């Protein structure tokens, strides 16, 4: 039986693996980019570096981490930290493209473009999350339990709202968020967003 527990620093490598194995609209993105670690560098590991207290892992019976939820309770403050402290250390590995054209170049540019005020939903829904579960864990209520665990902590902190962005091709995830009572929000072309008011 899988269980949910707080993130540990020893889970860091597993987060990179889970992130890439679920990054292609919920499917395995291994080999899509020239550097598989880019997915985790953007969408998983910075959150546990900044907010290990807002990260939980699904641990399988054999002790493997097979899913996670990571979050920030202040999107604009996180963006400032990402720009000033997290991303500069990765600039050599992910040099800024002159004119982003490929999927990988657009993702790298996304890293360079992080800044407070850039996320249109940050004021009304200050927190945001990323959640990923390997296929073997899906359909067991673990995604719902992870989000409920995060929502309880954000509510305790009196955070007024939570949002997320996702790949619109991941229709199963969209249906899941709607079942949880999240509301579709305006999104940039090629994206999809949901929000939830708290408290």
C-alpha cells in the first residue's frame, strides 16, 4: 500500500525521474529534449529547494518515491527567488536561446523569463502547485489525497487561493482538477489553467 509522507532531500533524484516520466501530457518525455533534467529544473526541484515544507511524496511499498506534489504559497516571491538564486546556477547548462523556436528553447526561455508580476493569477490565487504521479499509482485516490494535504497546509497559512497550469493535451488531468472543484482560468495560448479559492 502506497503512503504519503513529507519530502526528504534524498527524494531529489526521484523527483527528476518522476517529472520527466510524466512530462509529455502525462506520458514519458524521456529523450524528447537534449537534457532530460530540464523538466525537473523548471517544474519540480526548485520548489523543494525553496519550499521543502510544501512538498509531499507518494512512497510505494518497496520504498520508491512514485509521485509528488510541490508548491509555493507565494508565486511572485517564488518567481523572484527563481530568477535571482535558482536559475543563474543553471545558466551554463541551459544557455539562453537567441530566438526560441524549438520546444526545448521555449522551455529554457521560460526559465529566464521568470519574474514577479508575470503570472496573471498570482494576485487572486497566490499559491501554485505541480503534481505528478507515475502511471502505476494513478486511479488510487493518491492525487486527491496529495492536493487535500497541500490545501490543508495552505489554509492553515491563510493563503486565499491556489492555481496551476497544465498541458491542455492532458485531458485526464483536466477532468481530475474539475472533479476536485477547481475552476478553469484564462490561460496563454497552448496552456490551460485552473484555480481554487481557499478559506
